[in-house]
C-alpha cells in the first residue's frame, strides 16, 4: 500500500503537522515520540498511516486503503480551534492540503 505525500501527523495534544516528503520526517518528528506512539496520521488521500522506526529511522506505512477524509478534516478543524480559540474557523472545503494551509493562516491571524 502506497503512502501519498504530504502526510499529516497529529500528536497527543491534537497539534497537526504537515510533512511534505519522507526526507522531512525527522525534521518534523522526534524518534522518542515515535517510540512512544505519540502520533496518528493520514496521507493526502485521507488514508490512515502508521509512523514507526526501522533501524532508528522514522518510516511511514499505510494502515488501510480506505480513506478517512472526514476524520482528517475533523482533526484539522479541531487544530484550528485549539490554536486560535478566540476566532471562529469556518469549514473551508475538502482539499486537505489547502485546508491545512488555511488553518495555519488562521492561527497566524490571532
């Protein structure tokens, strides 16, 4: 099962990370957090992914071919609320990469 980048990782605090490529995994994520199963995630198609370690390197694999776009979108909208609770964030469509970018802009507009 292939993973389509970018991927989205959500940590235990419900913060979201957009990871553009496999080479950026260790830039955005820490090995200790992968060891402690701190993240859940999705690829750009909304398919659930697993982040794991392989010889000390962070890797990604698909968990299912069935997209969970609603869960991913809900996670992004929740992230907007957590990061900027004083300003309402309106639903911004289905393209999850574009939605993440709009959430980031919303967070900056505090």
